C-alpha cells in the first residue's frame, strides 16, 4: 500500500469512527427519551387510581 493509499485509508477509518460515535450518541439520546416516556407513562398510570378515587369521593359528597 502506498503512502497516499495508507493516508486515504486512515482518513476513511477516522470518518467511519466519527460516524459510529455520532450514531451511537443519537441512539443513546433516543434510548433516554424512550426511558423518559416510559417513566412518564408509569407515573400517569400510577396517578389514574388516585384520580378515580378522588372522583368517586367527589361524587359521593355531592
């Protein structure tokens, strides 16, 4: 492999590494957003019974 070919190969590998790191970072952000959405959903589900019981009490007090 000539010096120019070697330099070109090194540049390509560096570009691949940067692309991999960008993709990996984006996947990490997406996974974090999914986790946040899952937690929000769990909180909403956890709040449903208390909301239902509050409505039931309000209806009984009418």
